[in-house]
């Protein structure tokens, strides 16, 4: 019979070594909405930081604003999504 210490150590190693043990097996709408909100917030933050960096160092064309930088980063994100879909 296994001791409690061995059981505890084995369960800890199982939890520590397997990243998929936290997968609950289903995606509900709140999880999808959370992923979308997280993506949009990180996208907006990245775009704003990139805009201020390019603006501060004078690397933006005179006529460009934050909307143009947002379109540029959106194009890069869509290209990454397309490559990911093609490689599946």
C-alpha cells in the first residue's frame, strides 16, 4: 500500500508536469469573450505604444496618425493568423 507521502508526491508531479491537466474540456461563451477582450486590449495597448515610440523618434510620415499605425498592426496580425491557419 502506498503511503500518503508517495501519493502526494505523485499527484504533485502529475499536476506540475502536465499542462493539459487544467483543460476543462469545453469552451463556453464567456471564455471566448474573455479571449476576444484580452486580444483587443493587448492590441490597443501595443498599437498605442508603437505609435508613441514611432512618433517620439520621428519615424512616422507627417500625414500618419494612430489610425494608420492601427491598420499596419492589424495587417500584421491578420498575416500571422493566415500563416497559422495555412500551417495547420
